[in-house]
C-alpha cells in the first residue's frame, strides 16, 4: 500500500482516540488504586497519555473473571465455527482501524511509520486470521486398539493463560500470543509492556465490538514488578507466555516452580550471527539485507543480526558496501515515511546502547562508523548506527545482547570456523547464511544452532513458520504456525472399554 504524507500522519496522530483504561470482565475500568503512569513519545520526549497503573488487586480481578468465563464454557465450549467467526470479526476490525493503529504504534514506540503500515499491522491481521482458520482444522485422534476398546486422544484448552508482552513489537507480539490462545478456547489476562501499552488497549476496545465474551480477554497495564509478578505467582493461572529478556524468563520459571507449576513458554534474547561465505555472487544485495537485519526496528529486535562473520577472502570488498548501505538509513521523525530509522524506545535504553559503544572502543574494536546520539534538538532519543570492525569472540559487544543499532564485524577463514564462531554464544534464536554453494548451505544450516535460519536473505519466516530459539533464546514451544495453536492445549487420552 502507498504512504500518506508526514503531515497527514501527524494529523491522524493529533486526533487519535486513545483508551487509557484496563479491560477487566468486559468493562473498561481505571486501576483499583486510581494510579496512572505516563507513556512517552520516544521521538519527542513528550508525554502522550496517562494510563491506568494496575497492581495485584487488578490482576486478581482479571484472573477471577477469566476463570469464571472459562468454567462457564461461554468460550471454551463454543462451537469451532462460532469461535472462528468471532475472531474473524476481530481481525476485520483491526484491519478497519489499521491506519489509526499504525500511527498509534509509531508514536508510542518510535517505530518508523513505513514499518507499522507495511509490516506490523498487516501481519497482525494475518496472524489472527491464520489462528482462527486453524480452529476447525486441528483434528483429534483415535489410536489403534483391540476391537473391544476405543482410545480417543483429545486436545482441550488449558484454561486461564497469562501473556506478558515486549515493548519492541507491541501489537504484533500481542497477536502472536493472543490469536492462538483465544483460538484454542482459552481465556487470557495480558500485560502490555509499560513503555508501549496504547495499541493493546485499543485492541481491548475492539475485542468488545467483535463480540468476545466478558472475561475471555482481559488487559491489565502496569509495571512488571506489580502486574507481571502478580501473574507469574498467581495460583489460578494455568500457563504464562512471555517474550522478553532471558533474565526475566528465568525468573518466570522460578515462579512456576514455587507456585502451581503453571506451564511456561518463553521467547527470549538473541545475539544472532550472519555468516557470509566467499562464493556469494551478489554482494550488493547481501550488503543491503545484512544492514536491514541489523537496523530494522532500530536494532531493537531479538532476531537482529548484530554479529557479521565474513570470510577473509571477501571482507575488504563487502565491508565498504555495508558501510554505504548503513548511510542510506535516514533517521528522524518516525511519522515521515522516508525515514527508515526511528527513535530508541527511551532515554535509559539509549544510554545503555551508548555505553556499549564505549565498551567496544575500550575493548579494542575499530569503530568505523557512527555510534553517536543525534537529533537532540527534537527532544527524542535518536542514535546513529555504530559499526565495529576487527571484533573477536572475547568482546562484550560480540557476546552480549545490546538490542540496538550496533554491528560487530568478525573474520573467519573457513566454514568450520564460521560455524564455531556462530555457535559461540548462550543464545540460539536466528541466523542468516550467505552462500551460493549448496554444500555450504547444507552444512551451515545444520551446523548452526538456531531455531530460525534464513539463507541468502534476512527473514523470520512467515505466519506458517514456527518461531523460537535454542539454548537461552527460548523455552518450551513456538510462536506462529499451527504449532502455536496446539501448544495452548492439554492432551487428554480417553480409553473406552466396549462390550
């Protein structure tokens, strides 16, 4: 689809109808305490809205509403076709309001409008439709038995789920969680990221219009220490799904073990490699995709390819092409569709990224481009991408997830060394491989330990692709695809003895 002008997007931003209330038991409500928190536009530093700041009291009310709705069967016992129709209406409403939601997402997170209009919103709609369409396509089974018995293997909804969402892809990650949870017949309490709550609060309003019954979907905004902890430790939550840092993911596992052994599904961090072998024919396209893989969403992306491992035979040819591509990513007002690089989510995170730039210099890496704060006069949090050359595996900028626009470029001598370097990390989420040699493709993709690998481009796959990681990038389960619908169900065997 085409883009509007910056002025037209700013006009839409000025008349947005923002919901700042929680959704509990089918009603939009203030927090029980009456407290609020401010959400800030990262591109200006200005407060956008004051949002209901919920706590354990509100979580208890939301979980109780979910449990009541689930036990009533108003959603879980609804016919598959009926539930599908409701979710299709929900998807249609999201699509109808997609322009409003795209602008809302941009001003709340600093994301470029070109990304939210062309990527986040269409993919959100697609995710809900895909999960809804799968509802009546997942069959139960009858396993082989003797003639005097029947064994049914059935899938049933787990019950009350909790979803804790990240700030980097607010509405899309909501879809990745909520679509299969709801499609499978569960009820859910969802906590949006405190930094980016607006689009999910708008989805709360649209869910009522779509006809999702009261208590089935509850939205409780607030901090991780209040809402997140209360959900993680709640004895009546049957499953918790989380996208975010590895540190927080580990704490959720501890909460499960110390409470009711709720199911835990975690999509966590990444320090993803991009391996470029010497036989690649189109180095210009490779450079374009490599830079996209590092700068998309300002590098605030768990699949960001921040480690670029280039074969020594083409390093001196490819590096100038990478630098030329980096300079094409113009930073500025996220509502200007010409800007590919928006604002960092908040000042504290911007400062953390700048600290890593200083660490890279101190460790002896060669800063060959950028690494400074820019556009300070806007009041926003903008960074010039940083490109470090001559990095090695011992450096913190190579080992640790920075979650910002920082490249660490390394050199390899052969395929075996490239695989060893790619795997020398606690993470295993995504990797990219560049080669025209089918033998290299086979050995690299099988040898690199990552849940998603793209070849000769950068990708996370499409809606049919299971998404998740190895090692400390994930735990139990996958987002997207038919596997997501299955994982929000319990497996039950019913053995019937006949006469």
